[in-house]
């Protein structure tokens, strides 16, 4: 039976990130995708022009409609743009969700600017992250959550330990913001698992975080361990970035290529 995956995130009108990237990833990896849209954005590969939050009643309505008919096998959260939305989503999932939950804490823009105020960040820490099977901050987001600067791999490990103290089952700190490589660290409360990655020379990385967290949700829905899911998701994303490096879309930071292995044997992904 096909696995069903749900994304709770913002809409990207240009299709490269957010709900659109999540649904493409779900489809590319052979699952049925569903969405609860938390915010609308007017954006493209060159930047975000406008953001409009969806009402809390509509967010609750979308979630209630989904869970009353098609119960997800995995859930991921992306852009939750205000404290009220974080609280609404966390409150619903506390009482309804039994599936693996991947929390992508979208908190810091590519420019380094914070996207959430302090109240929303506190709600993440106290309400949503404790529900997570896996939380997936990049380095700037891990700095916000842990309250420490991250310059080295040892710093990444220390930050992961601090975030684990908030109650998730595992933490994956993504190293894509590092200059020389893209090494990720997964901490499950006992062991650090290292996923070495090459730095691909391209600006076409729009939607990488959304894509990775969605791939993680897919593999968790399919029954893989967190460690194996992280390895498979990184392999999928690396291929998507590599293909995007030679397939430019838009005039800015183009999106990754979600269907990069189209036509190949599905088994090669595993």
C-alpha cells in the first residue's frame, strides 16, 4: 500500500521550496503527498516579496479534513511563520499524530535575518520540537535554538546535544552552510552519526532544506531507521543539487532538480 506523507508549510509561488518542493519530493520518491498550507508567499528565485499568514481556523480545518480521511504515515513541518501557527500545529499534532514527525525549523533567511520573533522560537522549543522524531536545523537555525555560535564540527555536536535536551528523538544538524564541505551530524541521544558530503559548485540550491526534510519523512514513512533515512535523504538531495547545477531555472538561486533520477531504476536510490 502506498505511503501517505503530509507537509505543513508555506506555499512558494515559484515552486522551488515550501509545500511545492515537499510535494515534488513526496511524488519523486513514490509516496502520496498531502498539504496543510500555513502561509502564502509571493516569491521567486530572486527573493520573497510578500508573505500572508493563513488563519488559524483554516490551518485547523485543513488538518482536521486530512486526518478524518487519510491518516498520514509521516508528517513534516516547514515554514510556520508566527507563534500562533506554531501553537496551532503543535496542539493539533499532540492529540492526533502517531506518525513520525520531521520538524524543519525554518527560522533564519539565507541573508541571515531571523524570520521568527522570540515568542515563536520559544513555542518551537517548548511545544513542537518535543514532538519531533527528527529536527533538522541548518547551522544558523541550530545557533538560534542552542544559543551558541557554531564554527567547528565539535560546535555542531555540542549544539545537537543542547537541542536534544528539548525532547526530540533525534537531531540532524545540516552542514550545507559551511564553506568547504556539506557534512551533517545526526545525534540520537547516544551516538553521533556523520554524513560526509561534497560541496557542489552551484547557486541553484533553492529549497534544499524543504527537500531534505521531505525526503526524510518519506523514508521514515517507509519504515527505515532515522540513521538510514538520513543517509538516503542526503543521497537524494545531493543528486538533486548536482542535476540543478546544469539545469538552471529562473534568474536567481534556482531550485534543485527533484526528479533528477527520472527513468532510472527506483532501486538505485536505496
